[in-house]
């Protein structure tokens, strides 16, 4: 049983007790029955009025609650519609009081959300307005009458964040461009002469409108100033180059050049003015020293002719080079020609440097070829011969590779320019082929001369005998000092001929019969000792120990009565040391 029901029963008991107590009082007092009825009616009326009043109050409360529920329900529906949320629904069937409380609480929450959304929208609109004024952009389109949804507020926030980033990036760009513009204006000695330039340079940075149009105009202004600056720098650099060229041609002393040191850097208007004055002064001085200037230009022309590999015909085609009448017109012709040659060389510098590299390697290759045929290279010490051979082998590999690379570059250049690339009046391929042919012809001619010389020498030795060919390092030895038998390259003596050493006395005479004659026949060597003296022995003027080979006769320090019983032979791959030194294959 509920406590309220218990209390109701207790209230009834209390009322019964009270009425009983009233009756007892009335009995004691002796109130008549009719008055008791009246008094009981009064009690009944009081109780009934009190209960009616209480019931009326409770009914009023119920009506108020029902009315409040109705009002809250309507407002809640409206708020849910404005906030774009689902309508509120109770999970269970509540009482009137609980329903009213829940609805009222929900309404308060909805009202708070609505207020917060409107406040955030207002704040975002203020920020958007400020940013749009700076960026010169239209404000963000959002309905100010309705309550914004969460998605709309999120999009608005992102939009404002994007505008802030845009403002920051444009401001940074503006500040950087402004600095560059100020530097260019200072470099050009330029004063802002338009309202836009004054707004950029003189006004506060926060007051400048960072619109796309203004940024584009700002960039255009910077490009114009940089172009003027570049033109100014080019003009100043051209004036400096002209000054240096005139200094060199006129042989201006270093003291006068140092006076212009401050003007040789920078490109400001005052620097340009100083450079122009110096050029005018040097041009006037050039006209006063026209002969010296033309001769200096001719020296430079000759250098460029060499760099561009001009042939003699191409050099002679410039007739003013040989003119001795030094006039202003002749100077102008030389100036025009040197400018043309410079441009030609700079336009084909890579090709000319490649050809120059090939020329240097070619000369080095020819030098190694010459050394390869030089007999004196075998007397070198310190490994020079090995180094030369390595370099020579390397050049034999790199030269063809370099030639192929140049051929590809030149073919590409000829296709682009539709004309031939000439070196010393010839196409490069023809020029290289001619150099190789000349080299082969020279080697063949040298080989034939060497063969002819060796043939003549062999014939002479067969007719008159060979001369002693002792190496330089052995010539200082005394002929009478007994020593070991000199060993020639691939030369052997049999042990049976070891007793011949005292006869030679330290000097060996080579007989031509140890080498095949040009006819290819094999003569037989027979040596006999004879007591007869050779008629030619007197030519040697009193040598007591003399060995002479003439045909098959060998005469020396032995007496005529002592015959020599032993034969000897000397075998060698070369007939003479000179042949060995000259022949690179040995």
C-alpha cells in the first residue's frame, strides 16, 4: 500500500476522532441536538470547503502543468525544426509532472544551443567581414534570419580559416615583393611616381588591400623594375667590358684603372653615368691612337682565327686585316669583324673546345709515336718508357672515342644550322681522316727509309767490314784491361771459344758473315790462322793486337807460326746495335 493511502486513512481516523471528541464536548456542555446538528454542519462545511479548496488548487496545478506541457511541446518542436534535430520523445509513458519537467529541460537546452549557434555565426560574420575587406572579397553568403545548422557553421569556420591562411600568404608575398621593389627602386634611383607605387612603398602594410588584382599588379611592377634593373646591369656590364677592352688596346696603366675600381661594380644610375663618361674618354683616346688600337685588334683577331680553326683562305678573306691605311673606317671594319668572330666562337664554343682537345691529344699521340721510333728511349731510367707506353695505349683508345663524340655533335649541329662545320677549311671528318692518312704515310716513308739505310749499311759492311760498335758506357774502358766478354742481347758463345778472350783484348769486331746477306744465301764461315800479314793492317798504325775479318781470314795477336785450332761464331737477331735501336719491333 502506498504511503499516501495510509496517510488518507489516518486522516479519516483523525476526522472521526475529532468528531467524536466534539460530540463528547457537546454532551458535557449539554448542547441541544438541533445545535449539535448545526455545529456538525459547520464542521462539515469547513472540512468540505477546505478539501474543495485543496482540490481546486491541485486541479489548477494540473491545468498549469498540462498547459506548460503543451507550450513546451510546441516550442520544442519549433526549436527542433530550427536546429534541424530530431523531435524529443519520452522513452516511457511519464506522468504529467515528469513530462512537463523533461520538456522544460529539453526546451532550455535547445534554447541554449540556438543562442550559441547564433553567437558563433555572428562572430564568424564579423571575422569574415574583416578578412573580406582586407582581401577585397565578397562576404560569405549565409542566412542571418534562420538558425545555422552544425554543417553550415562548420563550413563557415573552414571558410574563415581559409581566408586567414590566404591573408597570411598574401601578406607574406606582399612584404617580400615590397622589399624587392624597394631594393630595385634604390638600385635604379627611382622615386614612386604613381598612386599605386606610393601605396606600396609609403603607406602602412596593414592598410594595403591584398586583393588578387593588387598582388598581380604588384608582381607586374616588380617584373618591370627587375627588367629595367637587368637592362641597366647589362648596359653597365657591356660598358665595363668595353672599358676593359679599350684599356687593353690602349695599354692604359694600372694606376688609371684603379681609379675606376669603384665604378666597376654595381648598376646604379650614377655608376652607369661614370662608366659612360669613361667609355667616351677612351673612345676619344682610341681615335687619337688608332694605329695602336687596330694592331691590338688584329692580334685578337689572330687569336680567334686560331680558336675557330680558320684556314689561310678564310683569314685572307678579311682584306682589311692587311690594309696599312689606318683610318676610322678601317677601325670600324675591324671592330665589326672582332664582334662577329666573338659571337661565332661563343655560339660554337663547345665544338671548338672539343676539336681543340682532339688536336692536343693528336699532337701528344704523334709525340709518343716519334719517341717510339727513337733509339735513345731504351737508355731512359726511372720507368719513363713504361709510362710513355701506357699513355700511348690510352691515347690510342681515347682518340677514336673522342672523334666519334665530335662527329655526333657536329652532325647534329650541321642538321640544325643547315651548313657544314669546317676545321682549317675542311669538314671535320675529312680533316681527321687526312691527319690519320698523313700519319700512316709518314710512318710508311720512315719505314722505307730505315729499310733502305739498313740495306746500304749491310752492303757497306759486306764490302769493307764492320766498325766497332761499343755502347757509350763501355767506351771509357781501357782496351788493354782484361775483362769479361760483353754479352749482347740474345748473343751466345760456346764454351769452346772461351780461349779467344785474350786475343780480342776487350774489343770485339763484328763480322758481316754472321748475318744473312740480302740475297738470302748462307755463306760458310771458315777461320784459319796464317802467318801472312794483311796488306790493310798498316792502316791501323801500329796496333799490336788487331783482329780483322776480311772474307775468311782472321789475323790477330798470335804469331804466324801458331795456327789457331778453334772456330767460333756469334749469333744475334740484329746485325748491329744501331739496327737494334732503330727497329721498334726488337
